[in-house]
């Protein structure tokens, strides 16, 4: 009889679902999405925890196969599967099992009621035929719509044959791509109004403006530019973080054709890889001299900008999913699956205070100022805490699902949050109830970002905005003062995991599981640059100067784009 730890068990299930193509914001894909953040306590798997984990995975597999028609059916469907099935069978076999058992269950019910006869079969056949007719009718209408769109495009192209401006042609290809993505999404509303002006730059980023950083041997989950130079940090499932030196120049691809200058930050001892050391999060301090990394092994580590390990912070009893430096740089804040948040004193290298107010895993943390901060959790709660205080300063309750991310605005007076309940909310320290409830998304919202504009920023004359990215494949911009939707960016086809504003607030970068990185004009709501990679994108970030964008991919690479409009 062999024994298996909870870590290994979680990892087995994660790998199964991951390789099956399953994603859900409750797990935050990769290590932030594949590992069940709500069921790990560091030592034992709590009663029913594994069931909850696998149940969510199976529910989404069923949705993909159109085997469930209502949310109420999902819990019943899970009972059709045996635990061994989850490990030994692929998704298609699981789908067949569920479908077959549903059919058998329906047949048994008909027999019990004495209604299982030839007339019922005839009725069922007629219903099937009727559904097929309706389906064919819809498909025919869709084909007609597509033909009409293609004809319209051909007519428009015909008008421009006399002036074949190359920039215009490239731009038109990009416009068609965005419109088709919108149609494939099935998102309500009209396709985006893409400018056809010949003065617009082509949106496809040329290869000469892209530098591919290779070296990681597993998915790259996090990336961050140093605030004081050309250093880029990345964190991966291969148990390493890396600090890349990006040489500046007119073409970053040609400038760095030689060997890369990179420091490898190993999160294991010796030559053999140890399990559960995946780097899940990282953050630079304010002057760019120190890099903090958080790992699935529950340890936070502090490194010099040269890649030298300065200290290992060990007190958490579960994976760390978020960590942030305060502005002063004397405290580091970490949030863990063990339900707690810890403030670390960097001078002593010891923990200063542990905050244990949540009843479930802590998913995100964010400093309000140098001594107070907010935490959010899968328990749907948000707490505002202060170093030295034994109780929260404020508790915000209002979300009906896991709170995936929180962010303070530049003034520290407003807090934004987003949740699996499809809403983002804006909270004020002056009241207990949310200030605004933002409800336009139709699926889970994974992340949010404030624009670097308005009071307390380098762009005080521009309007403060909030961006939210969702599993519904859209990014939405919100008027913070009025709490209303300004615009919806509908260019992606799959869940959007990351968004980032340029330092001047004029552009927004977004990365999605559809393998596309888009850069949007905030003012016009249009794509101005696009890069299509070979893997889903977990994070995007701008450098301090605003002329480079980095993106980390599921196919083990990091890309750096030269952005000059």
C-alpha cells in the first residue's frame, strides 16, 4: 500500500485537467488556475476538497460537450463518474460515460412510469427531426450572413483597387480578423468600428520588433519589468525565475542575436529538480534592486538584481499566489492558500505579522500605503488590514463568488475587486457597501487594472479608468466616477488573463488563451498592434519608458515587443 501526499494528489489532478485543455478562473490556469486554490492546507486534503476540485473540472468538460443544459444538472452529472475514471480516462471517454448514463437513466424513468413504448419513440424521433430542422435553418442563416459579409468586403476592396496603399491593405486584414473574432465569440452587440484610414499603422507586429527569450522548460506564469532599467524578470513552472537583460536599440531582435544575458534563479537545491517549486508570482521593489518571488512550496525568496539569493522567507503552510512590496521597500506582503497573509520585515529577514482573517485561501494582496493593505479570498470576503493591528480596519462583503483580484487606485481611497460572480466592484474607505457594482461581463472576471491617470499620477489631467478582463473573452473600460461602462474591447476569442496600461495611459495591452497579444488605443477602443504566438498568454507588462511590452506564454517562452507609435 503506497501513500500519496496532498501536494502530489493535487498535482496529479491538475496535470490531468491541464492536459485535457480545462481552464477555469477558480484555479487560474497554470499554477494559478490548475491547482485548486480552495482545497489545500499544506498537509492534508480536507474532506470533500478533492471532490469539489474535480467536480468543477467535470462540469466544464460537460459544458464543452453540451451535455448539460442547466446549472442544476451539473451536480447530478458528477455522480455518474467513479474516482478511478478521472485518472484513467480521457475527456472524450468521460463525456461518453456521462451521456450513456444519462440516456440509461432517462430510459429507466420512462419504463418505471409505463411510458416507454413505441409512440414515445416516435415522438422522440419527431422531436429530434424538428431540432435538426431548426439547427439546419440556423446554419443556413449563418451561411447567408457570412456570404453577405464577404460580398460587402469584396465590394469595399474593389473600391480601393485604384489606390493599393500597402498600409491600408495590411490594416484591412487586421480589421477582418477582429470582426471574425467577434463573430466567432458569439458576443452580443455590433462588431467594433475599426478605422480604415490609410494613415493608421498596420496592426501586425513585424518580427524585427519582437525578441523571443528562450530558456524556460515549462509554462511561464509571471513577468515584470524592473522599475530602474532594462531588466525583465520571469517566473515559470520549471522551478526557476529568470532575470533577462534587454539591450535597447532600434530593433531589439537584431540587437540581441548573440547569447542572451540572463541570470537563472533556481528554486531547488542540487542538480535534481525538486517537486512543487513552481514560481507562481514575483515583484520588484521600488528602486529595482531586489526581486521577490513566491513559490508553490510556500516559500518567498528575495534575490538581488544579479540573481543572488539574499533570503528565504519560510512560514506559510501552502502555495503563495500573490506578493507585493510596499512603496518604501521595508515590508513585503504575501498571500497564501493557507488562508493567511504575512508581512515580512526585510531588514531582519523575519516575519513581522501574520493576518489570519480569511476562512479560505488568500488569492490576492495589495498595499494601500506603506503600512496598510487589502486581501481577498475564495471566501468572497475582502479585508483591509494595518501592520500592528490585530483586527481588520475594514471588511467589505458583497461578492457572491471567489474574489480573484484587488487593486487600490492611485490615491489609496478606492479599492477595485473582481470575482467569479461576473462582477467587478469599487469600494470606498468612507462606507461599508460598495460604491459601484459593475455588471456587464457574462463570465468570471479574472483580473483588473487602474489606469495611471488622474489624481496622484503622472497624468493628472486625464480621466481615471478601470479595466477588467474576463473569461467571456472581453476587456471592459469603466468610468470610475459614474460607475458605468465606457467601452468593451471584443477582439479576443478566449479567456483574457492579463491587461496592463501603458505608463502614459494611452494604450492597453491584453493577453489571452487565444495566443494573441493585442495593444489597444484607449481613446479610440481599437487594436493598433497585434502579435500571435504559439501558446496562451498568462501575463503582459510595460516597461517604465512605455516603449516595450513583455508577455509570457504557456509554450515556455517570453516575448519582448518594441512599441513605438
